[in-house]
């Protein structure tokens, strides 16, 4: 068997080369971790905004439901008033009709 001789360039030392690659890999990993942390922070901020928007929407919905309930109560009161007024109108129309009839009879005499 022949021995293979590895010829290194004068500037390249295997240990230095390996350390450089490790440093570069660590640097890449740190950069990626920073990017991931930045994305995580952005996502958490979006979630917080969405939660706030959801809570605001729920409060708005609750307020609107309360307003609707009040309007329904007012509508019921107004319908009752309308019914009473309509009954009074019917009585007045009846009375006017009777008065016209009496007037007509008196004119015939």
C-alpha cells in the first residue's frame, strides 16, 4: 500500500480552517435564531392585537345587544300606545257616526 501524502497550502492549517468553519456555522445559527426570535416577537404582537380587536368586538356586540333590547322595549310600549289610540279613534268614529245620524234625522223633521 502506498501512503498518500496530503499537501496543505502554506496558509491553510486544518485546525484553523475547522475553527473558521465552526465560527461561521455558529454565526449562521445565531443569525437564524435572531430571525426566529424577531418573527416570534412579531407573531406575538399580532396575536395581542387580534385579542384586543376580539375583545373590542365583543364589547361592541354586547353594547349593541343592549341597545337592541332597549329599542325592542320602546317598540312594545309604542305598539301598546298605538293600540290604545286606535281604540280611541274607533270610539270617536262611532260617536261621530251616531251624531251624523241624529243630525240627519233632525234635519228630516
